[in-house]
């Protein structure tokens, strides 16, 4: 445990020095009502009462059948560095809401609880806890808003990126690389930088965002804008100047004036000049017009000129549907630059994860808690829980949300049933079983060594490979079964009846 803690600590200390993390205030990244509730608990003398909270989401975004969990690194950084500085205390004092006794208490605040989480890059489904926290209620109340924004945002963008990357696969299965280039359309700096990180988790091969590249080691990519071409007397002079500046990485933007009459012919001229120098034109980029038609014509012209190895990159407000249609239409595109629709998850810009109380200490033991609503989707699953994934013949067959102390024997039959339509049942046996929630903090001690981004991406690929194509498809995906254990279902029904007016 000590060695694991030391490795985990060294890793998070290194991450905390990255430009996007270093020196940033964290304690006031919260909604005011978290602080008012926190003080209310303090005043009532119950602020150290132990509780359990779950963070989960209710519905898959963008018609998807799953979500890729992301944002845990930011969660760990936040909890590890959570402190109230003198300036923070001074600001809270200025609000006139809190007495000095509470403000003095905040000076010594540290996260001392437990955090169990699904590793970043895990394929997850509605109602499954992505984070489970256990600890004093004042601590877990304070951190709610920050944890939700980290997980909501990055999980959403990673999932959107995966849809786009998957759409860029040809009928033969080959994928044209996707580059995230949404910085200028993102909702401010953090959305752009952490969105680029999430996009890499989702399968993008690079980003245009230099700060994201510097912070997370993501390959950066970029060439020129239309203003570069316009700033020279002619398009050919602009292309030649760029080729002289970057002779080994020349990508020319060919749609400033006319793609086929000007842009591609001038690119061919520069490509021939580079060949004469023992170099080669890397690619052209088309950012407007009929990409399918233009790319096919450009490919023909480049091939006839002997520039068969020159790639064609497409941009221009792309999303998974336009990319898929372009591939169906035979577009000769070898790479994709995707901005607005990716970095904002334009069709569904929020995941909607929630953070709910699941258990509370009474008489020295945790007692389950339930939230009831007329909207059945908003009724919570009570108690301290875990999530198990069952594999049959190597394929994910079902997930089970169950109470934390439940055990199952793969050698014995296990009946699973739909928690709503309970007549839908199946029996499995001889399965592999995986616990999705892993210990991250135990008693405030960090015990989880955060992986790097390539390792997270490999985890995504390995996870996707264990699900059937019907679950992964973009349109009307097969619904993956997430069931409740019999004990949890019985507990939920009992509490529903007890709390009925």
C-alpha cells in the first residue's frame, strides 16, 4: 500500500505542475449552495457524519448506446490539491454569510474520504456510478459541483470524438485520422484544452491546440489559414513561401480562391518543386465546397501529376454524419479536421450527470437513502454499491449494479432481470466478472497511479473490442443490459414503500 501510495503521489505531483493545473485555485470552484449546506451541517454539529454519494448519468448522449468515462485525472488533481487559502477565506468573509468559527474550520480543510471510480476510458452506461465517494458529509457536499463539471464535460467530448472517429472508418475498416481543431469554437480555455484531451481519449490522433499539446503530450497539427494565402500577391507565392518555411511538413490550403482552377494546380506546381529538391508535398486541405466532388477531382489531378502520395485533408464543419456520407459518396479524403461539432458536442452539449446521496451514517453504521420522484428515471438506487461487468465467451454480456458486500460465484447460475420489466430474465454461468469501480483515494490517501493518455486510449480500444457491434452502432443501438441485483432491487422497493405518504 505504501509503495502504491508513493507512486501515485509522485504521479499526481508531476501532473499538478502541468501548465493547465499549476497554481490554479480550486476551493471556490463550487456552487454557493454547497458552501451554505456545508455550513448548515457544521452549525448542526453533523458535518463529520459519514455518507456515500454516487455520480452517474441518466441518458446516453447523441443517440449513442454508451459513454466513454473521462475526467478522472482532473478529479484526482482537484481532490489532492483542495485547500482554502487566505484569499479564499477573505472572499467568503466578504459575503457576510459565514461566522468566523466556520471560516477558521475551512483553513484546515482536506479531503479525507474514499473515492472509487471507473478508470478513464471505460465503456459505461446509464445509472452506473462512475464515481462513488464515502466520507464526512461536509467534504462530499463541497466537492459535488467540481466533480460533476470534470466528469460531465470530458466524458461527453470523449464519447463524441469516438463517434466521429468511428464514422471515419471505410467499408474496409481503415480509418482516416481525425484531428481535433475546435479551439476557436470551444466555450473558453478550459473547454478547449480539456476537450482536446478528451478528444484524444476518444480516438483523435492530434489537436491544433498547442496548450493541450504542451500539457498532455498530444501531437499538435496545423498549417495555414486563408489569411496566409490572402496576404501574398498570388496564391502560388503564398504556397511557395510556406513550402520554404516548412519543406518537410507542407500542407497547402487550396480553397481560398478556386479549388480546382487555382488551388490544386498551384499546389501541384509547388509539389513538383519540392520533388526536385528531394522533398515531397505532404497534403492539401479543402475547407469548403462539395468535399466529395472536390476531393475526387483533386485526387485525379494529383495522381496525373505523379503526386500519388499527397494526402487530402477535409475540414469545414464536419460531424460524424457528414463524414460518413462523404465516405459513402467515395470522397478521396485521407484525413479529417473536426472542430465545432466535436469540441462542443454540438448536437447535445451536456451529458447531465448527477450526484446523489446513497447512504448515511446512523448509530455507527451506513443506512441506505433514496430520492423519490414522480419521474421514475429520477428515482435513485439506494445504498453503498458497486458495478460488475459479466463477460461470456469474451464478450460483455451485462452489467450488474449491486450492494458493495454482495459476492457471486461464476461456477453457479446467476439470474439477471430487467429492473423495470422484471419478467425479462436470463441466467448466466461460467462467466468472467470485472469490478468497474477501482479504489482511488482511501481515507484521503491516493492509492491509484494515474495512467498516461496513450494507456487510456488503449483501454478504450480494448473495451470497445469486447462489445458487440450492435451495441456500438450509431443509429438505434441495441440496448445493453444494466440490471440491479435481487438484494438491491428488494431494498429499493422496500424504501419506496416506506417513504410513500
